C-alpha cells in the first residue's frame, strides 16, 4: 500500500508556473533568475497558506539548477530553519558560522528562515551584519506572516515580496483539477463552499478537501459537506430572514432549536445572518450586485428581499447581530444570547425601533403632552357653552343672598349655646372618635402633625461644639478600635483642633489614604455621632493638609544661598576680600 500524503504535500508546486494566485511574485523571480540579478536577501510576507515557503524552495532550486525528481547533490545546499523554535542568539551564531563554508556542489547556499518574526531582538541584532554583507554565495529568504513585527533595519536590507490572498475562483479551479485526478464524484456547490470557507488560503482548502474525502469517500453529498464545514444552507437563512421580517418570534426560535439539535452553533447562525443582510444591502443597487458571491437563485431571492426591507431596518438588524457576535465568546449562556438576539430582530418596527413592553419616560411625557392638547380645545368649547348658563346662575345667586342673611342671625344664636355645652363636656370624650366623620378626624390630626414637624426642626437646629462633641468622639474612636479598624481609629484619635460650624465637622488629614478611608466609612461615622449626640444632621468634611518639608542643604550653592538669606552682609564681605566661589 503506498504511503499516504496529504494533498498540500502531494500536489505541492515544483515550478513557478504551478503556483496559484501569485503571478506578481513568480514573474519577478523568474525575470531575476534569467537576468542573473539575484539579491542576497528576500522577505516573503503574507497570510498563511498562500505559497511563501513553496516559492522559496522553488527559487532555491532554480538558482542552483537542481532537478528535484533526480535528487541531485545540490539539494544539500538548501537549509531550512524554523525561527519559532530556533530563536535564540546561539542559533543565529551557528547559522552565521555555517555561512563561512562555501558550497561544495552548486552555486549558492540558500537559507530559508520560516516564521522569522519569532526571533528575539538580540538574535535580530546578531544577524544584522551578516544579512547586510553576506558572502557572495549566500542567499537568505525570510518568510513571515507578520511583517510589522520585523525591525526596520532588517526590512531595509531585504527585497520584500507581498503575497496576496488567493481568489476563490482560483481555489475552485484548482480543486476541480484535483477532483479529476482523484476521480471523485462531487457536486459543484460543495467545491464552491470549500473555496469560500478557505478565506484565501489554499492550504486550508486542501486540508478541508482531505477531511471530506475521509468522511464521504469517492462520492460526496452536499449536506454532509455542510455539516462538516458548519455551513448553513442558503434556503434556511432566507427562511430565517423572512420570518424575522414577518415578526414570527416563536417560529424563528423553533427553527433555531432545530439547528442546535443538528450540531450547529448559535455563532454560525449569527455570522450567516450578518453576511446575508450585507448582501441584501448590496442588492439595492445594480452596480453592487456583482460583488455578491452566490448562486443565481439565491441572488434573485436577495433582490426581492432588498425591495421589501428598508435600509434603516437592515442597519438596525446588523447592529443587533454585531452586538451579539461580540458578546458570544464571553457569554455564560450562549444559546439564550442568540435567542434574545432573534427576539430583538423580530420586534423591530418599520420605524427602525425595537418594541418596548413599557414606554420609556420620555415617550410617556410626549404622550401626556399630546393628550393635553385636545383636552384644552375641549375645555375652551365647554367654556363658551357655560357662559350662557352663568348669566342664569347670577340671578339665582341674588335671590339666595337674602336667604343667607336670615340664616346667619339664627347661626349666631345657636353657636353661643354650643360653646356653653362644650365647656361642660368630658375631656375624654373630646379625644374620642365616636360620632365623628373621617374628615373631622383628619382635620383634628393635622395640627398634631405640624407640631411634630416643628419638633424635628428644633432638633435639627441643635448645634454641636468642641466640648459637647469630645465625649461622643472618644466613644466613636473606641467603637472603631473594638471593630478592628485601627488605621481609622488612630486617624480620628489624633485630631486635635476639630472645627465645627453648623454641625459640619472639619477633619484635616495628611495623606490621600487617610482621606479615602474616612470617606469610605463616612456613613458609619455620621450614624454613630447622630445616635450618641441625638442630632438629625451631621456632615463630615475632610481636607488634605500639605506637610511642609524642611529642605536640607546638600550642595555648597544651597549653603551659600542660605547664609546670604540669613546675613546679606556676607555679599559685601566677599566683594571686599575678592573671594572666589567654587562650585
């Protein structure tokens, strides 16, 4: 049985013509070889799986005229170093030592250093001189996926080649050629799905290709390919979009549950919805439809949806989906997060706002104002009707006034008799509520409430001073000591000149930590003092007092300035004696 090789190794290009999607690099290298313009150092940079190491090997073989199939001796002039595992200074010193030995067979010694950005800073510095002026038979090819991590002195010494992501059509054509070589029965949709999921990396596409062969064998089924790649069918996503537009919350949640049971994750649905809503926006303009990469049937469906769904709604959909995508990895209950996202999508109105079970305060106030406007109009209409009735009522009032004058005389006579009877009543009966209405009881309670308020105001006006505060302050300090708050205890105990004004206690501290500790325990201090002093209002004010530090005289200049400030006559003495001041 022949030895198994993965497709990435089995079908690795052996010539520049076989390299896919990097014509700008291969053409430059072919011209450099034909014109004998070979540089001493190259940098191949770009994303993973696009052919950097492959091009480096082909270039090394071409400049040494090596035929790989014949396994010539010149192949030993090519050295590959993995900088991820050999990133120390000693490894680079060993490499530099090897460069001093010329090749026995062939023209060049080629050093391919993969993942060169993993070298340490010291290793880069040890490599600089050799990279700038290597022996004439040495060629260095540095491959990296992160060019920005290389120091500028390395970049300036090399020719830089940028490798691009491979187009999905090129990957698709390459996979179809492999299908013919492997004699597989494959649906075109499956190959297209693999090329799109590779994200421009041919090696990733070949790895997926091998995995599907292991699962499906020679005959592929598109549904199995979708399950392996965790790719949702476009018909399912379109059905989700239609149900979201029609606000069918329960049906969307049931469909989402079916996806979870089939092995998909909530993140897969969110990513697919983001992609499809983006495509719907592109379908709103004929010039941007060409950007969309999907089959014609799906494209027609997207065009129809673009006519129905407004751009504002699509943007609000995308905001909700992107928020859930950001929170997905950190969420504890990921399924509920996606379900909540779907419910929010279904609850978006045509006004680009989510439905709220309870209106926010701003909306409530606006509704209230809108309701008041028609009420005012109705009141004005009613006032006009009432004006006519008022004239009739005035005539009736004049008649009633004469009757009230007669009634007042009778009331005066009756009140004198009632006052005499009240004096003879029992005081206990005065306080009882027997025979009284609820309104009379409430009227009798009002003056008592006012009196209690007055008492509280009097208590609030009780002011503290240093003498009255001192015993309560000591009790507070002892309480803090007993509860284990020793730092706060020592800070408050050392307060000597406490200033009190209108129950505002001013405390002076000498550090930020003391101030923070007092402010953190402010409620505790105030409550204890209120309970001890029986005062309703106390406020703690903390001020930071700067400590004046005496400056020490270290230098001769400082000492001289101090002497002159104390005795200015020293300056005249220095002038008379012609003395020199040495630093």
